[in-house]
């Protein structure tokens, strides 16, 4: 079922993702972003950053990106949102 609230399209996936973020995922997503920013700042000021930590932070950011992507309804062929 697709609903529209305040010009926002809510599909089952979008609704489920929002619910997950509201229940407990929001803090985790923000921590991942903050951790990655800290690593980038450490690199900028010349601190030693372990390559494995850098790769781990980048991997975690990709997961955050996937969660954010789930908030955007995907268009099916023919132009309807799913």
C-alpha cells in the first residue's frame, strides 16, 4: 500500500525504514557518520590512522547510504512509485 502524507510518499519499505530509524537506528546512524568524520579529521591533521579502521568506517558509511536510499521510493517502469 502506498500513502502520501504532507507530500511525502510512504511505501511499505519507506515506512519500515522510518520506523527502524525512529525506534533505535537514528543514534547508530549518527554515530557511524560521526566516527567517519573523526577519522577524516585525524587524517587531515596528520594523526596516524590504521588502514583497517579507515576501510571499516567507509564500509559503515556505505551501510548508512543504503539505509538513506531506502527512504526514497523507487520508480517502477511506467512512472509509479514503489
